[in-house]
């Protein structure tokens, strides 16, 4: 099954480890200044890096839970992981016998309600929005930087200028996310703490 093959490739913490940028999110969380992360990635590396899942809105889902694709019955996530990674097959539902998958949003499926429950409060109350490593092409997540108040400071760290980051309260740092994250942490005296978090994340 193509999805099983994909899952074996990207299951969080198996083949890929958090980057320095993921650990920067963890550092912001530990410092008490992270309101929320909105991500379209499904690799779950923010959690592997140590970010509190309550601070995350994973718009396209995650691997930490699983359910039946037919009846919606919840399924043990560890069993789902074992079946897909070790046996190379999708588990079947204990209730109806349908195929089980992790809580990943497929094309055409509805996004998790968590997005609509939190985004309006978050954009209204944040004082800085940081956007990293994105094309800003996939709605509705791509619109988040434009939903904040007009006086909210906005930082884009990206290889190219995207979106509407050309206002008086906007800053664009062109280039690699990890490199700029390190520079920011060095400027505020957090570089050692960042490196410690990164080192820890590689051994989890």
C-alpha cells in the first residue's frame, strides 16, 4: 500500500530527527513565549523535539493516534505503528474490519476542528508571528500571517520572499532556517541552550 510505504519512510523519530529549527520552537515553549505552532507537516518532529502538543495545531494530522477509515473507531496507535513499520501492512479495525490509518488528513478530508477552534483567538492575541520554510500557497494555513492585527510584527525566515511580507512591521531573513535561528539565539544569549536541546533531540 502506498500510504504504508510512505508511513514507514516518515514515521516521527524513526528515520528523521528534529532540526535546529524544531528545537528553537521547543526553546520558545520552555521560555513561555510560544503561543502556538501551525504546521502543515505530518512528521510530528515538533513533538519529538519536545514541544508540548497543546501548543501545536497539526493541520494535516499526526501519527500519535489512529482510527478506522470506515467506521471511525479509535485504534491503538502503538499497534498501528507496529503493523506498518514492522509488518508493512495496515492494521484492521477490531470493530468492523476496515483499514486503520494514523490520524493523517488525506486529500479531500476535513481538517481537524482544532484549527478553527484556536486560530481566531491566536491571531488576535499574538504580538509576533514567525513564518518559516514555506511557499505560503496552501489555504487556509497560508492566510494566517495576513489574519493578524495590522500592528503585529511579522518575521519571515525563508529561502524566498513569499506572501505579503513587505509592510513596515515585517522582517524578511533570506536563507536557511537553521542558520538564521542560530543567529537569533546567539544575539539573545540562547545559543548554548539551543544546542543542548538539539543534542537531546537526536538521542530520543
